[in-house]
C-alpha cells in the first residue's frame, strides 16, 4: 500500500501497537514470511491485522443494521459473544474463541468505534482519497468495467446470475423494486455508478457506496456468489466446518443445458450459438475438473491466475481466445520466477484446446461489424439529405 499507492498505514500500525498490548493470536500473522529475519515487523503486522479486523467487523455491523433489505442480520456477530467466557453463540451452537482479547470493544455497544478507531478510519479514508495512482486505477475500472457485458453473442460475467435451488433467478427487493435476472444486474450497474459519479444527491451516492460493500460479500451478489463471507469464523473459531462458504446454486446447474439456455435467453442471446463466460470459482484442473460446462455453453475460466490458488488448481489460469475460426481455451502453467526461467531456460508453457470451430466469421458478423453498418447507413442518409436539398451546403468565404 505504501510503495504502490503512497498510502501511509502508520496511523493504524501505531494504533494497533498501542491498543493491542497483549500477544496477538497466531491466526492474525501474515502468511509466507521469514519469521527469523523479520520478527519485529511480523509483530507489528499481526497486531495491525487484528486491529483492522475489529474495525472492519464494527463498520460492517453498523452497515448491516442500516440496510435490513440486505437480510444479513446473521452476520451481526459481535453482540453474540460472551466476552467473559470467551465464547460465541453461532447458529444455535456455542463455540470457544481462539482469541479472547477485545480491548476496543464495549460489550454493551460492540459495534461502536472508539474515538481512536474513528480517527484511524478518517485518516485512512483521507489517504485513500488523496492517492493519485489509486484514484487513477479506480477511474479506469469505471471507464472500462461493467457488471456484465454482451460481446459478439456471448455473455461475460465475473461470477454468476444469482439463482435459488430450483434454478429460478433470485428476486431482490431494493428501493421498492422487485428485481431479478438481467433487471437486477442492470440495477446494480446504475447503483455502482451512483456511488462514484453522483455529485448532487448525496443520499443516492451513500446508498451506492453501501451497496458496493454488499457486492463484495452479500448473499445474492453476482460478484461474491456465496451464502456468506466467514471472516469472523476463520479468525476466531478453530472448527473448520464453520468456515464453509456455500456457492450460489447457479454453480449447481453448471452442467445443465436448460439453465444455461435460460440465462442466455434472459440476456437476449441466441441459446444455440451463445456462450456464458465467467470466473470467480477456481477450476481444480489437477483433479480432472474441466472449465467447459453444459456441452460447451458455459466456460468457467478462473483456473488460478492468483498464486494463492495454484496449489488447489494446479495451473496458473486460463485464457479463452475468440477469433473468426471459433473458440480456443489456453491453460497456463505456473510461472515460478524470472531467475528460475533464466537458469533453467524455461518459458511459460501453455496448452491449447480448440473447444468450438465455426464457419469462418466475417467482421459483419461481429458487434463491430454491426456498428460499422449503422455508420454506413447514417452516412447514406446524410448523403441523400444533401442530394435532396433537405440539408443545405454551408458556404464559407475564403
């Protein structure tokens, strides 16, 4: 954050070292670090992570209370803790906490930030807002990004179109509107833009900002695609069964041609020639799982580009190539390091698989071709208007 975006985190590290004086739990330690060579820095980062987690849980709790329409009250956990016994009542069962140290929580009002925590949040917010590089990247996402995109008869989405266990689109009641399927994603597109571009209606802007958080971890978010984010459980409970995050039922139907056709139809795409292309859920390539689903109508091409997932997936992600000849799927092997590549004279190996061949398409068959046809039509209309005298030619003095 400091090197990449110029965001000073000293405010929260100093706060953490001051407020969290006891030894922090192992669960908050940073991963993949050399403890022998950087003991003091690890200690600082561990306490900082613990302090940030509590601030996060407090702010999330306040936001959940502010939006009952999100139906996320089961994620209000800080008020379910018995701070004297060090245990929590979760889904009707009591669990012992692996860390019982909560120096900044008032059990009578657990979601209230302390004055020092408020100061930390204000200063960090200011740093984020004033980071020129970060703001440039965010603007790029808003200029180029969409919740979904229809491209040459294909539907591109990040995660899913939220469904229930029966294969029906989940209906959301937001701002007095009942929304599902494409209408729900179109609504999200507008709200997300309100969070960034709205300058006059501050209530609208704040609602959009809150909904951005919902997209990150909400049950029916087409970005998150799981029932709940188990941040608290992963930090504070040893029982791994409490960590489980259940995927949206959309993924239960990934081999069902009927459901894939239903999704394509919802977005006005030809069910026989169109494809759904999404990611978010890593494909376990090494376990024999294929990214090609529903007889080639659905592609899940998140194969593990992130290094953290490569032990699970066995590869370093997929690239889906689309050309006039059809679709080609490319699986990439993990890249270890530049030094290893030089020493071993190895290169990044990719395995290609042709997944669909078509009669060769022309530019006129693409979205760009349709756009060019419209421009030609407009030019012809303009030419005829001049020829017929509907538009008079402008005369200029030399």
